[in-house]
């Protein structure tokens, strides 16, 4: 029986295009200026034509995708198997991470079926100029799109901003170097942080680390606004962070760690406003007066968590 490795196709594409890996010092070097950024919102169709003429040969544009080119740039016509055959074999061989008390088939019968057939997104282009670095499959929210043209991602020890219009990137935060926060009170200097989760909203980037670190940086201001370790617990990994506005319009930062604590901070002074304690580690998402807490319980799909809504005490 044919057996396909998950990364086989990546090597196939790289070899086919004689393309080096992307981990180069000049990966995010700025290309020559092309347009006035004030005109970006008005030239989507022009950009498609411009992208078609200037893109690297490993990229795939919307025009090429409509003409039948694979959106990942995989040269199926040169391979001994089709895309459908590869997908069928991979789905059959791939072992998903599950923790079920019963059979998967029994659980699926109890779950609501997802309605299919609607299109929510249109393919624009695929680029291999930039790669994100995610060190573990259970890490969450390490890729953020703050607009239809702006993406924030992890690359090794850096948080990068990638512009799909300019097709260039820049480093927003380097956590391998010592981090000296602008706010001295209540802050701690950190160094060589391994980021486990992040959020980018309202011009504020919040990153959580494997050792309970919390880093806050306004992306439109120089330096790091605030950094600290929220816990010294042995199992301190930050599961999730979030940025939200409370009912009065004040910005808040929320962090959920493996010490079974959720902490709420003021986004201006970064003082601790509230703390929620649980009997288990949780993930979290907040909006106005609703705090959605996700927790894993026995007998449920590992990727489908129970949800507890707390509608009080969100500052």
C-alpha cells in the first residue's frame, strides 16, 4: 500500500522549483517601492494583475487557480498520483489526536452535522515567501489577520508582520533578546521567551509564554509596554490571551494559564483587575460582559470543549 509522509509534498514543490528554504536573513528584505499605500483599498483588481507579473514562480495567484493550478503550487501532473488520491490516502493513514471514552462513530452520531455548500471566502493567492513557526500542534492563535491585508505570525523567536499587498514583512517583536518594558512598575524584564499563544487587536499585541510570561506591545508605538511572569507555577504555560473592550469602552487584557487561573489586566496601567480560579486549566475568550471559558471533559472530542459562560465581574 502506498504510504505518504505529511511533508512529502513540501519537498516535492521545493525540488520542482529549485527553491531554497525560507529561513534566510534577507527573507523580509524590503523590495523596491511600488505604490502609494494610501491607494491600497482601491486597487484590488490592479493588484491581482501586478501580482501575476511580479510573484515568485512558487506562488499561486487567483487567476492561475481559476485556470486549474493547484493553490499550493504542487505539480500534480509530474507525480504518480492525483490530488484526490493523495488526499484519500492521507486521510486514511493520518492518526488524529483524540481522547474519547467511546467510539468516534458513536460520538459523531450525537453531534450536530455541519451544513456544507456555502462559500465564505474566495482564494486570492498563496505565497511561500513567508512561513510561520509553530512548535507544537496544540498551540493556539499564533497567526492573526487584523485586516484583509495584514497578518501577524510567529517565526522562531520573532513576531512578524506580513503585508499581502507589499509582499514584505518586518519584525514586530523579538523575544530572544532581553525585553525591557516601558512601564517599570509591576513589570519584569524577560529574555528568550518561547511564545505559546498571542492576540492582536485594537493595535495591541499580547503574547503569552511557556513559563507564564505575558508581553504587551502597542504595534503603533516603539518598545514593549509591559512584560511580566503572571505565575511561578511549575505548569505555567499560557493557554490563551485576549484583548477586549469592557462595556464602558476601556480596553482589557485577559490571560488563561495552566495554573487554572484567568487574570484580567487594565490595558493602560496593566494592573491586575480580576482573577478567576478553576479546578482545571482552561482557555478563554472575552467580549463585553461575557467570558467564554473552554474546558476539556472526559468523553468529549479533544478539539471540542465544554463552554462555561460567566456574565459577571468582567471589569
